[in-house]
C-alpha cells in the first residue's frame, strides 16, 4: 500500500534544517526556544496512560495490565521466545448505545535474568491482569578446593 504526502507538505519533504534546530540542545539546559528539559521530553505528562506497568527489580518481573473489559476466559497469556504475549478478544456486546467488539495483542520482553518457566498470571477483582516471574537463582561462585595455596 502506498501512502502519499498531504498536499501541504512539499514532495521533497521538510528540510531537516527546519526540523532539527528546535530539538538541538542549547545553553541553559533547554531544547531550542522551548523551556523543555530532556527529562520532560522522556517522561509522559499524563500519569495514567492506560498502558501496562512493567517492573523488573530484585523482587522479580511484573507486568500489570488493565483488562477490565475482558473476562478471564477471553484472555490468553503465553510465552513465545523471550516474550510474554497477552491476547484478549470478545465478540459483540452491548455497550451504551450500540454493540462493541474488543481485541488486543501485547508483547513484553522477558529479561534474561528472569525465570520464564515460573511465570504466573492472575486477574484481580478490579480487572488488572498481573503477570509475574521470579529472578533466576544465581549460584554462588564456588571457592576452589585446592589443598595447596595459590601461586603468587
């Protein structure tokens, strides 16, 4: 499928000299003539975006996803390669003044230090899908069992 540029944008595109200067760092810790700092550009303004919350810390790997419009039977969670895949689908239902069909697919990369074989999931009464897995247990490095002292 080909996508054409809207008629207001020149066929040659927008010159990069007009796009990049406002984004280049300048003195004073701002970007261009805008009072933005790099942190403000990277952190969403909205506190609740509806997206999943993904955490991997010393307690393990956790994904929390809002699935309040789906029953547990309409959800499927599976591990494919290094990803946990969440799929949800329900057929037509009455919603307000009409019928609605909902479907979503999400993939979350499982960090290497997580034990994917112990992945668990459950739906809370509030409609939050919680997927969790512990970290892999790291064996302590065994000290050598030499009877002789090491050479220096």
